[in-house]
């Protein structure tokens, strides 16, 4: 067997570093998810039970209970916050999934309008889903 990499893979695709654009995109996504969670939490159309998810996550965050205690990590104790961060991200994603899809869609649509030029936001196809055409495609080999 050869130790060479296959031609289809390049070293750049295996690199764990992200480009500046990807980093900004990740931060923007995290920011938008935080805003979405905040808006959904205060929206009256989201029921009581889904709203318990972020409340319980906040209680977990301020409680002394920890999934991975710092004593087990030894010198890596500062990394103990990673499990808390992961738990919070998981809880907030679960909250968004538990919220009514039409309400989530409404807020996501408002985010997308902020990303386009002002004159595009007035176009009717940004207003609702009535202008979407669903269909099926079939690939035919010649």
C-alpha cells in the first residue's frame, strides 16, 4: 500500500483551521441562534412546556452540579466549562426544535430579510410561501 493521499483529497480539506469567512459565519450563526431563542422565549405562541427547556438549562448552568467535575480533569480544569457550553447549545437547539415551526420560520425569515438589500425586502416573494412552486425532477440518461 502506498502512503500517498488519494488525488481527490487535498491537504487543505484536511486542515482543522477555518477561514476567516467561516469563523465569521459561525459567530453570526451563534448570534442569530441566541437572538432566535430570546425572541421565541418571549413569543406568546410558544407553549409553556417548550419554554421550560431554556429555563432548566439556565438553572443547570448556575447550579453547583456539573456533568464533568473539575476535580476529574486535574490540570485541564479550565476546560470543564466546555461541557456546560455544549449542554447550553444542545438545550437551546432543542428549544428551537420544540417551538412551533411556523413561528420559527417567521423569525428566520425576518433574519433573511436583514441580509438582503432594502429594495429586495419589499418584493412579494419575500413576504410569504405562496410563491413557492413544489415539483419533482427525473434524471433521464441520453
